[in-house]
C-alpha cells in the first residue's frame, strides 16, 4: 500500500497487530530515518540487527551477546517481554531458509503481535516463504516531495557554506525547474547530485540545470526502459501550430503551479495525441512542450518492452509506468504509438500480447498516480483502436497537417539560423512558394542538401541553390498522395487542427 503519512500509517499498522512491515524502497538512509522517527512516535526502543554485529539497541554501547546468527536474534526477540521495534537489516538474505528458521520467525512475530511491537524490513522484491506471506505488510515509501527536496537543497547549501561561500544565482522559476529535475530520485541520489554540481565551481546557477538533468538521465536509463531526452527546442522554434500552442500555453500556469491549480479545482492535464503527416514536426513539438513547461522529457519506445517470455512484456510496461510516475512531474513521450497498438487481424501470439499491454496501458492512463503528461504521436492514427482515442483517454486529439506558405518560409528561416546562416540573405518566401506540399522535415533536408552542395562547390549558399535542391525533391505529398488525403479525411471530424 502507498503511504501518505509514512510514520502515522506505520504506527497504526503496528498497533493494529501487523508485526512485520516491509518498506519497499532503495533509499535505505531515508528508510532508516523513518524507522527512528517511528520509534520516537511510538515511544519504543529501536534495535537494529546486522549479520556482522547482531542485535544492538540504538544508543547502546554494544550488541546483545551472541545474536549475530539470525536464528539466535529471533530467539532473543521471541523471549523478550519488552515492546520494541526491530530493524532487521539483512534478514531478507536468509528469509528463504529452512523450516526451523521459518518457525522461529513465526514465533518472534507472534510475540511482537501480542506486545503491539514490530519487525521492520527495507528492500524491494523480497521473497517470503508461503507460510509467512500472510504475516507481512508491504508499504511503498513515496519519493521525496518538492518541499523535502527544497529543504535538502537548503541543507546542502548551509553545509557547504560552512566550508566556503557558495554563490546562488537561481531565479524562482529556475529553482522550480531544478526541483523538477530532482523529482523521482531518492533523497541520497538528489543530495549527491546537488552537492557535486555545487562543488564543481562553488556556485549554483542556471547552467547547473543541465548538469543535474544529465545526472538524472544516467540514473533513469540504467533501467533500460525509458530514455531521458534533451529538450533544447522551445515552442518559438516550432513554426505554425497556432492551435496547439494556444492549448499548451493556457495550461502552462497550471503545470508550473500544480498546487494552486488543484486548490482551484483543476487536475494535472492527462496528455495529448498528435496525429498527422510524417515529418510535420510532431516529434519536435514533443520536445518543445517539455521545454515550454520546464519539465523533464522521458521517451518510451514501446517496442523495447516486448519480451519472448509470457508475462514479461506486461511486467516491463508496469515497470516503465512506475518509473514515469516516480519521476513526475514529467512529459512522457510515446513516439509512433500505432506501432505497438495498431489493430490487426486479432490472430496469433503477438496480437494477444498487444491486446494485453493495450489493456494495461489503458488502465494505467485511467488510474495513474503522479503528474505524468502523456504526449503520444502517430502517423497512422486510423490504425489505432477506438478505446485508445476515445474522449477521456487524452485531453485532446490534434491533427498536424502540412505547413502553409507562411509556415514554410518560417521553417526555412529556423533551419538557416540553426546552421549559423543569416535568414535575411535568403528569400525564404520564394522558397516557400516553390515548396508547396513539403513537410517540415523535407524543408530541413532542402537546407541541408543546399549546404552540402555549397560546401562541395566552394560556393555561397543562396536562394537559387536552395530552389535547385527543392526542385530535385519529390515530397511525400506527391509520392504518397492517397495516404495523406486519407489521413486528412479521417481527421476532418475527429481531431482538432494543430496548424
């Protein structure tokens, strides 16, 4: 069960005769602090057992005699009439032991239950013997919240200032962005990252946000399920899409101040589905949304979740979704979602797996915890099942069409600026007039091809050279005209125009 007030909830469980609590967390220092605070709340002594030292009361000079062996420690607990809490560090390693060990553990739990005392474990994925599974209560310790992380940053600054003055140059929005990057990490992970970036140059400034994001990316990608994606682009670098930009900006204040929005009666937005022509800027828009809102961007490639073993694909999906929730607030980008959920003939093992993960994904979208904004993109949106695109799954379904003339000119200018070229030296309007039916990706390729040609011929990039490259390009609107017309017909009464 998830904990809302960990100390109060654990206290109530032990007093209601749940003698064995397992706190699922890898943040051991934070869990140890929880155990100490719990002991203070319950006014009970706290013992800690390790295989190296045995049972030792916190604050006592030495351990209880001859309790290094787990069975001897359990015998001591069962024989004691003093209510206490026992932090059994390392007991998980010997839990699958023999029948005698299990019997002694059950005897110790019986005594603790009568005394309204408890045994505490910390870890994840601990296996219990069948006869003991009904005795254990599993708790999920939530990751540090924003205020806890904010206080951690203050504490790190106080500690480092005692050694050498630290210069802090973060505005309030930048501090909020720092907390977003730290969100989802354990207390110890976040503390180490903040300490390291400050020690590098003796200051905490805007440039450290990138270092913190890179450190978090390495931690996230250790799981191998989600990709932490850079978000250099902004909405200003996305040409056109006026409808999408308006929708997003109306929710910017909500995302940046979710607590005030919640008090106002507004929930965190669920997400959007961007459907449209390939190369029209859907992926760029995903990056720009995260940049505009100051949120981390996690990319989920559903194809990487598939596993040949029965049930493993669903487990991978659940792990990925839990990781996204842990890292919230976050934008979760699912690119080309139809590749995993497209409607087929319904036959074969693969389609059975697809149906199961679709069901799991829909359930998660309906019941998810945490502030996870799902941004899915699709090229073949008509292949998606109706239950995925119905109202309520996403906040809105947008259709991204090919850019108009004005947008094409702006796209050309954007790509020239990105490559250190003066847009004023090129007649972008003439190029836009000559590239009707081109997507944003195709216009980018015109600029890139022009640069290659200019470099190879030791020439200057000019309008005529770009027009030549445009004339040599056959856009998708020509080579796949029927497909694009079909997408437009599908979206006409089903989606909101992003352009």
